[in-house]
C-alpha cells in the first residue's frame, strides 16, 4: 500500500468517524479502553442491549467486522483509551 493510499483510507475513516453519534463515540472509547459491553453500559447509564445496538451501528459506519478492528480504527485517528468513569 502506498503512502497516498494510506492517506485516502485515513480520510475515509475520518469521514466515517464524523458520522458517529456522541453516544457511539463514547461506546467506542469504552471498547478502545478494553471494557466489556456490561461495563460500558454501567458507565453510560444505558442498557447492555443498547450498547450492542450502538456497536452494531458504529461498526457498520466504520466498515469493520469486530471490536478489535473498531479499536484499531479509533487508534489510527488518535482516539486513545480513556477511563470513562468521571
């Protein structure tokens, strides 16, 4: 893959991140921090099923197939792992 292709892919990825809702971004931060759906749900005050729905939507938007790929995509754009609890 050439350097130009990487830039295009990152630009496409950046556009996809721009389509994520604020809650989807918070769920992605939790995944990127290694939290389980149950832990993310507790931290955000939502049901675990809602976290799963957000994961499905954000994985579709980012064109990834699993949590690991979603976390790698997040890291590629500088979204680092964070502790979600305030």
